[in-house]
């Protein structure tokens, strides 16, 4: 039988396609399961490699998908290819498109206060039937955590998108998950900024040419440091392969 995951630097990546994954999460939600989803790029893999506590957090996830062309390329090199990128943004959009028909409730946690405020306006325009049970910005203190958990519990959402940036969002989900009996919790990074129209995603042609990372550096030069993780990531994959 084919393995369900491909291991890259101790992170087990789920073998699926974008479409299949969206369907699987919707089925999980229908069954009222509780799930923790990480969509990981090379940066996350490298953070996990350098931080054992964070690695344990990521390894708690029910699904880890390949959010980044670097992961796909590393899997190809290992001879255990992953079909395609399964990104946090596209997964979220796929869910939002079907959520109303399936009577699913959504909670949005994270992003700047102004983005969080703009989000419901944009959602009601583009997804008029969507049931949003909460929209809370991501700049809160430790003391406010309890109230946020209570707000999510009260809304009984089927999907909770957490946009606090990595690794904060994964740590937040992992440490609060046990407070909930159901819900699909997924870290989505800067996705609300794009969803609300505050930030633009790369043009489709660049995504197709595997150049989304270049667009992100060009439009947000302060991010360039993060991309240093990429050559280190490939070097680590290569040396692990040689050692195997
Ligand atoms: N953010 C937040 N609270 C924080 C720090 C960041 O809600 O304390 C939000 C930020 O406004 C942005 C997202 O988290 O919407 C992080 O986006 P980024 O693109 O940096 O994340 P990445 O995709 O790299 O994980």
C-alpha cells in the first residue's frame, strides 16, 4: 500500500491534492471531528528543525500539507513525490465556497484590527450566505486568551481559521485544542490580509511558474530574510538523503 505521508526532515507531509483535501476537511467537519491542520513551507520545516518544542507542536497536527514549492521539490528529489501544493489560502477559499451550502459555521481569528474589521464586509459581499460566528483580531494578550476560547466555544464553529503568523498560530492551536470538542483548526498566516483585499496575492502566472516566493519578496522586501531558510532547507534535505 502507498504511504499516506512523505517524510521531509522529520515532518510527515500528507499526500493529497488541493481538491481532495478540501473535501476531506468538509467530511471531517460534517462528522464533527476535531482536527489540527498545519500547512507547512520550508521555513516552518526549518523552524521545527531548530526548535524541538515547535517540532513537537507541528508533529501533533492531524494533517500537515505542503504549502510551498520548496516542499514539492524536496519530495521530488527524494523520489516520493507529493502531487501538488496544498496551501492554507486555497484550502480556506475552497471551504468558504462550500460552507454555506453545507451549513458550516466559521470563526476567523487573527490579523490586524483594521483587517479583522474589513473582513466581514468583504465576506458578506463575496459569500453572502456564509455563517460567520466570530471575527477577532490577532493582537491580544495572554490574559485575553480565556475570553477568546470562550467566544469560540460559544459560536460552535466548524472551521476556525487562525491567522497569527507562524509559529504563533500553530502554538496557539496546539495549546488550546483540548478546550474544544469539535472544529477544524487551521493556521493560515497572512491569508486574511489577502482575503480582505488589503494585500494582493501573486498573479496566477507566477504561481504556475513556481515563482510566488519571488513576488512576495518583491512586494514586501522586509521578508527577504525569511527566504534564507530556503537554501538551508535544500542543503539539509540533501545531506539527510546522503546519510540515509
Ligand atoms: N498577526 C497577528 N498577531 C500577531 C502577529 C501577526 O494577528 O501578534 C497577523 C498579521 O497581521 C498577519 C499574519 O498574522 O495577518 C501573519 O502574516 P505573515 O504573512 O507574516 O505570516 P506567514 O504567512 O509568514 O506565516
